[in-house]
């Protein structure tokens, strides 16, 4: 499956960036180094100045691509959710029942990622680490309503909507499909964070496979007609 995604193109909302970073070597370096620096330092310590120095350019050159570091984070999150949607679509293909499609799709969202796995120019393992530790900062802001209005979270909402439709197909009388799916996705990533830093808040005797089994069972039991 990895080879199918080697030339994957993720459609990112144009309001997130000033200039598409994938159109130049500098833009790609900005995205890749931002990912690494946010993972190493956290969003709070990460600055445009540090980024420019690291890649040997000027701050003004970085600002030609992104208005601020928050937009860079949203760009990375959008890339991740878009990639997961591709995985979900692939996982649902050639399956005959809605239940099988839902289970396969959710499993794809919660698959483990190898350290050296890369799609195009981004390391997926590092990208997931950043999602686990930083993604909530993309929307837990005072500007969230305006950010939502201009479509910053469209990729995430599209992924949740696709999975929620499968829940509704299984049980049309279940009225909380979007709430359930977003809870599962957020919960899975939060549990990965807890496992690494606050183990008393989770139970992960089997690692990521145990978390996946727990959430799959939760969805099946909750949505059972």
C-alpha cells in the first residue's frame, strides 16, 4: 500500500498558506524543518526566527509562505487528516458490508506507523507524533470560529463525516455518529500521548493494537442496532 501513496497529493485549503510550499525547494524545506522543530521543541518554543536560521534563510522568506507559526501547524494537521482520508478510502474498497467498511476504515486511522515511513517529503511517524502532542492547539484558540469559517478544519471534518456516514448506514437511528467518531479519533491520539507521558491515565498492555481493539469494540457496541 505504501507505493500507492508515493505520489500522493493532499488538497490543502489555500487560506492556510500565502504561497503553496510544495511549489519550491524552500517551501518544502520550511514544512519539513517546521515539522521536526515542532516535534523537538513544541509549538510554544518554535518560532519563525529559529526556523529561518535553521534552514539558512530570512524570516521574510518564510513569511512569503506562511503568515505565522500557527498556520504552519494547521498546514501540517491538514496534511495528516488528508492522508488519513486517503487511507480510509483505500481500506473501505472491495468490502461488502457497512460494518466491515467501518472497522477497516477505523483500523486504517489507528494503524501503527514505522519510524522510517515517508510519503512524499514528510515523515509520517514524526507527523503523527506532532498530531498527538500539538494538534489540539490548532483549534483550541480564541480564533477558532473565524478559522473554521474560512475552512481551516475542512480536512478533519471531511474525515469525520466520511466515517460518521458509515455509522449511520449501520444504524440509522443512532443520533451521535459525528460525536462518536470525533471522540474515537481524538481519544486514540490522546491515549498515545498518555501512554508516553502519563501512563496512569491509560491502559496499553498491548500498545497501539490494544488501543485499536478497545476503540473498535467501543464503536461496535455503541452503534449496535
